[in-house]
C-alpha cells in the first residue's frame, strides 16, 4: 500500500468515525466494555494504560470507570516533545485535572516528569487506532508515538509486557494492512462485538 493510499484510507475511516451519532458511540462503548471485562488480558492486569477519545475514537470511559471500581490503576499518555515523538504515562484518577494539548487531546495537567510510570511496569496498553487487520497490524494517525514508545517489544521477543490491544469499531477492520518495519504489532484488537486475539 502506497503512502497516498494509506493517507486516503486514514481519511476515509476517520470521517466514518466522526459521522457516528452520540447514541451509536455510547452503545459501542458499553459493548466494548463487555468484550474486555471478562478477558484474561484485563483480569490479569493491574496497571492499565488508557486514552481519552478524540476525533471519533471509540470511547473508553465505561471501561475506565469499571477498572477503577475493580481497584486497577489507570494511566494516561502525555505527548512528549516534538522531536522525540514518544509518550509518557502518568497515573489517572477521577481527580486528575486535564487540559487540551497541541493536538486537542485531553491529557493530565501540571505534569511532573518524576511521576512518569515506567513502560515496562504497565501490564496492558489500550491503544486507539484508525484501521486494523486480524494479523495485528494497526493503522494509526501517522505520528508514530506508540510505535516509538513501545519499540522495545520488537527488540526482545521474550519480553511480552505490556500487552498491546487496539481499540476500534467493527467497521475499521481491513482485509490486510501492510506492516512497516517500525510498526509494533498488537496482541489483540477489541471492538464492540469481538476480541481478536493475534497471539
């Protein structure tokens, strides 16, 4: 797939996400919770990286509230400096103040880098995506933040923590996406109606 084709697919799928009604988004979010709450991925994880929905992404709020109720620890990504294209993760509770970063995405305010949680300490990372296939390939927004942040998972095949799960709507599934050399593959993809386990 050419870069132009990837860009066109990304634009098409983002547009489709944004066209969903509030009721459709809420219903999908509740169904997504049902797909994940009983999974081993979720049940065995205590430290879970989440995200707050932006640009029509599937909503994790019901899952986040359920995780808090179960005594699990949640973490939100913070976009690093422009030249690093990496993410930091910090604790996220119902009391965490939020603001909009340069991309318009909500993230914790008054960030102190000393509070960064180590990536290898995370058990599970729930990642937004634009498109996916059932082989674990993910089409993201194009910034490469997640791929750079979790590149260490490619370098050490015996190290499988954290597990990476893509979050998506059913219609974002594609027959096959070309994997780029720098892409970090997913362990699973969760949608409102299915949990695709890759390995």
